[in-house]
C-alpha cells in the first residue's frame, strides 16, 4: 500500500473536484493536502472532514503555515482529523516559532499514539545555501520532528550546494532530528546517501538518467536528474559512483 496520496489545492479548485480525487483510500494509507491556500479556504474543514470520511487514516497538511499561528484553527484541524503538519518555510517566514509552538501545544492530544507530527520543508536557494546550517539550527529550536531540505532554485548548481549540507545533517544527528534532502542525487551525497528522501518515498519530480548513470552502482535506486535542471546546467557535475558499500542497502526501500 502506498503511504500518501498527494492532493494539490489552490484557491480556485472546486470542492467537488477535490472530492472526486478521494476514491482510493484502499490503496493509500493517508492523504497529504498541499497548498498554501487550503488553510484560507472557507471549506478547509469540510475538505479535511471529507478526506477523513472517505476512509484515509492519516491526513497531512503541507503549507507555508501562516494561518497555523492561530491556535483555535489548529485545534479545529486536529479535531477534524489532521495528524501531521509539514510547514514550508520561505525566506520571509518570520513567524516560524509561533507556528511550531501553536501546533506543539496540542502534543499528545486525544489519541494514544497521537502527537502532532511536525515537519519543516526548507527550500535551498541561491541566497541561503551557504547558511543552510544556521537555518536548520534555527528551526531545530522549534522542536521539529523532521526537516526536509529541498533543492529547487536552479540559479545555483547542486555541486555548489552540497558541501554545505553535511553541517546541516550533522546538526540534526546530534539533536536526533532526521534531516533529509530532496532533488539531489546520491552521487553528490557522499557519506550522507541515507539522507536522500527519494530512496524511501515516491515524489513527482520529472527525472532522467544522464551519461554518468550507465556505470553507476546506484542506477537502480536513483532516477537521475530533474529534467529542467539538466536543460540549464547540463550533466557535467554528476559522476558515476563505481563502488559503494551502501548500494545494495538502497534498493527496494521506496514505498
Ligand atoms: S544514477 Fe546517475 S544521478 Fe543517480 S547517483 Fe548515479 S550518477 Fe548520480
């Protein structure tokens, strides 16, 4: 059974269209509702309740989170069935601590195995990549359960970014918070391959294998490089990994 079905919701998507997407609870354990506008829609609670009544056991909200500063609103979402929050942090997101604290207020609420699972998604950008360790340290003060560092700013090259990721990941290990990366291939993550989220879960980036992949020991567990990235930067920075003690461990982990 696949873990989560992704449902994208903007300000204008009709409710019935969202509802029509909720027909496969048997093949998905949960739903992740993605979109900054969801929490501002008048029918937000109705959407969450509809997911719940459609039979999905788990509901995750992925949002920039500003509206989640309102404690009453967070409680309503929890009452409606939301158990997991993934807060997407923008560079201008100044209310991080308040959002996280509001959700943490409800820790242990109601259900025996319930603790609002709180994850942060941080975009690695041209402007922040040299300070990504500091950004992670700041978010760790908010008692998050997991941090995803995702790469989608193609104004900077992946190989320029990766030297700064080790500090961020090590900081997480010291504090026992899982830090994972997204959209950076295994060949650029020497020694930190287990932190590449794509080996564990499906995503929706469109990728392709490049010249180096043919001889790479990770080829069966790596889908290659995002197509748009290769159009901008080519594939010269990716080198086949010819030998790795991790290669066998990486196969078959994805769900
Ligand atoms: S398969 Fe290609 S992109 Fe993936 S790790 Fe190997 S060389 Fe890098």
